[in-house]
C-alpha cells in the first residue's frame, strides 16, 4: 500500500526497518475492511458463526446506527 498521492493527509506515520512511511486514511480503511472480511470468512468456514445470523445482526446494527428520527 504505497502512498503515491502526496496531497492526501496521512492518518499516521509508521517506521519499518528505520524508514518512515505515511499511511493515509484510505489505506487504513481498506486494510481494516480486508481484515474484517478475512476474519468473517474464517469464522464462517470454521462454522463458528452462521452467515445468515451474521447478516441479520449486521442489518440490526445498521438500523440502530442510521435510524432516522
């Protein structure tokens, strides 16, 4: 995940092998989404959670977070 666009504000700066690297909010978001997707796939593949139950809970959470008043 290289930062080729210098006009994006960095979310954080990491140091790897003595070299600093800026990480954008976009890169963090993508990394978080990929990590969550892998975690969900593993939990489903190992039959630790039911995919339909997960989707139901996800929809409930969306409804709670984004309900209009």
